[in-house]
């Protein structure tokens, strides 16, 4: 049953991501372009506005009991910056590598291989010691009983954090209701993509259903990429007895994307230039290292961990955006004529 539930969740997410080309790199890089491309940013806001209160409600009533990513700020910020830079170098994110492979971009195999090497370097290779030192003393919050718990917006910041969170949510809702065009429907030369609102709502639905499915399975986290290559290595070596949910769900993005690409007319099987292979390899390696150090990626932190109000996930996501902005600025300076 576990296999089929995980495959179902991953296939659905791959389908939705492909129908809207929901790449986290494009989400933030679009804000830096002229004119700005805001569709994916709006979709991400929808995901946060919809999933955060529902996830908090599910936790509050005891339906789910999720793992909360730790707040080791040196790791989440440093790893997040490296991850963001890697996204710009590769011009994609980790989930983008999976769903774009399903859509026919065969060069993503190179990016995925480099990502796996980066992940192994952090969890089993020369960077293992660094990661362990960064997580030696994570920031925690004290409970009324004097115990320590993982830092979240609520547990660490108290009522000021809740007020700030409510204010940000209000701004996001106000922007989506009054400023974002409701009829926007971006198109692709090979077929039509979903607009920002259906993409955001569909992604939210899959993420929320996945929480229920993974809890039914007995797991405590729905989606992620960090540590997956290392877990697959251990499975092959016969040393892993943990849950197979996240690896199965992640790999299942590919067939979901393939079905979506066929249905939407965007399936296009092609290779890449030699230079592009180099970019994918370098960017994939950076993302593997960055996600390993940060303990999560654009999926595990930005889409799953942020609605948990994890300070670790929030800081990592902000750092990823910072890495994108910094790398984009450097790239523009390098490519400037004259």
C-alpha cells in the first residue's frame, strides 16, 4: 500500500508541476526580469495562503504529527544560498529536473547525476563533518514545561511572530484578490500552460492530500529531495530500513510529468548542447550540496516546510531567494556588453 500511495502522490505532483511549468527557479528569476514575470510567484503565494492554515489546523486537531525541520541557521542560510546559486547556474530547480525529464528534456539526467553526487558528498563524503558541525547546536524554543522544541514562528517568536504572520498573510491575500489578474493564462509555444490561480490551487490540493496519505502510511513528511540519493545508495547496499515514501514520491514526478506533457502537447524529446550539459552538471552539484547542508530544497523546505512555520524552512527559503538574486546579478554583470 505504501508504494502505491507514494506513487500516487508523486505522480499527481509531477502532473500539476508540468501543466503549469512550476519551477522554483523561474518563480524567483521571473521577478528579476524586465518586464517581470509574476505568474509563478502568484501561484506560490496561493500555495502558502491555502496550505499554511490547513496544515496548522491538521496539526492542531491531531490529524497529522509532522517532522519539523530544525533551525540550524548557519546550515539553512549557507546551504540555501548555495542552492539558490545552483538554480541560476542550472536554470532549473531539483523538482524541475524531475518533471522536465518527464517532459522530454534528456539533459536533466546529467543534472540529476550531479545532484546525487552533491548529496552523497554532504551525507557520506568530504562534507559530512561540516554538516554535522553546522547541526551541532540548532536554535530551539522553550515550552512552558521547560522543555526544548524545534523552533517555529509560533514557538520561537510568540505573539509578535503570529502578528507578523497574520500581516504577511493579509498582504498576500490582498495582492491576489485586488492586484493579480484573474484571467491570466500564460501560453507555451508547444501547448498551453495552466494560469497562476488553477496552478496554485491544484498544487495546494496535492500537497494537502499528500499529508493525509503519508500520515495514513505512518510517515511524518510528505515530499523532499535532500538525502534521497544517499538513502537510495543505502538501499542498494542493504543498509537502509527507513521509509521509502519520499524516494518513491520523488521519482514518481517523472511519469506524472510524462502524462501531463502528452496531454498538453508539450512533450518534446531533445538533448542539450555541450555548454548546457556543463551548466546542468555544475548547477546540479551545487543544488545537491546546498540542499544537503540546508536539510531541504525548493520542495521540502519552500513548499512543505514553510506551511509548517518551521524557522529552518523559512530561513532556507529566504536564503535560496537571496542566492538566486545574487547569482542573477553576477550573471548580468558578466554578460554585460563591453
